[in-house]
């Protein structure tokens, strides 16, 4: 099947705000509306879904377990993907069945209405969504610096790429316990950096930090402990060597003003 892509401009981002407020009744209504427009109502397979849409099933990695070495070791990648992430996908399927969720629609719809669902859905839906994004914004050919519109937005929001890296690292390193560090686009079309606990993410209507996720880093110990032990800052610093800036830029360009 032909893969469908969607583009969301600043105009469409704002034009759906009122509708989203009535539909969702949450503080992230403008964010939610724009993101659902980008996601569309695509089918349940990876080929059918638009670029930003996440399904309920675990998708294959786009690279081998060894491909991100030495920054992320092969054993960590294999265990992380086949055990931790796979368990979230399995438990999400159970929660969706138990709670009558239409798995043909984007998982993002559940995220933005998470306050209506169970703790099981929150933990496993968030875990699945977060990991599916995590795999996609890393690459064996990653590293370097972003360019184009994303680079301009980063420089405008944070002063420089180096300052952005410092703020992002601080957010990831300072997250108490387990969680995630994020770069998001907020409801005002501005880049923001923050973190969420456990498997929460900025799309959830119950999150204190909200926005459209552009990139995220997993700072649960299972993401780095085999290689870095308790040295989370070293893992966070090494992450820059595998970031796929083309993928992050594509997400940004799809939901930003352009």
C-alpha cells in the first residue's frame, strides 16, 4: 500500500484548537488537535500509518542490535527491545482489549485522554509509545548536529546548539528515579525541554510537562546499566552520537509552522 504522509502548518495547528478543547477538555488541546491531524486516522500497520502515528504493536528495529555500539552496546539493545519494550507492547494489547480501545486508531489518541484509562494502560501505553519513538530517533549514522528549520528553531529557543545540549542533558540527568528526557514542540509552536517520570510522556493529558514529542531519551537503568552502571551522565552524553537528526527534523517539520 502507498504510505500516506500529512503536513501540519501553524494555521491548521491553531484552527483546530476550539474543536479539540471540546473534544478533549484538557490543557494540551491545541497540541492534541494538531498532532491528531498529523497522525490522521491511518490503519493499524506500519505501512498504512502516517509518519507520526504510532500503532499498538511493536515494530521491527531499523538496525541491528550491534549498530549503535560503542555508545549503546548490543546486549543492552537486545534485552531492551526484546524483553522490556516487548513486554510493554504485550501488556498494552491486553489493556486495550480489557478497556475496549480501538487499536486501529493512533495510540496518540489514548495518550491524550490517558486520565480516562487505567494505570495498566498508562504504564504500558506510555512505555510502548516512548520506546517506539526512541528507536526511530536513533541511527547507526546518527550524531553531528541538526540543520535547516530545526537548527534555526533550536538556536532561537536556546541560544545555541551547545546550550540546547546542556539543557537537554540536565533534564535527563536530573530526572529522579526512572523516566525520560524530552524535546517537544509546545502549544505556542515553541521548543521546550523537560522530563517525565516512569513511562509518562508529554502527550498525556495528566502530564505536568506537555507538548508534541520530537525526541526523547530513556533514562531507566535498563537502558544503560550494562555498559554505564550508575554513570547516567556518561550515557546521556554518549546519546548525541546516535541521534538521527533527519528523523527529529522530519517530526519537527511536520508539526511546526514551516
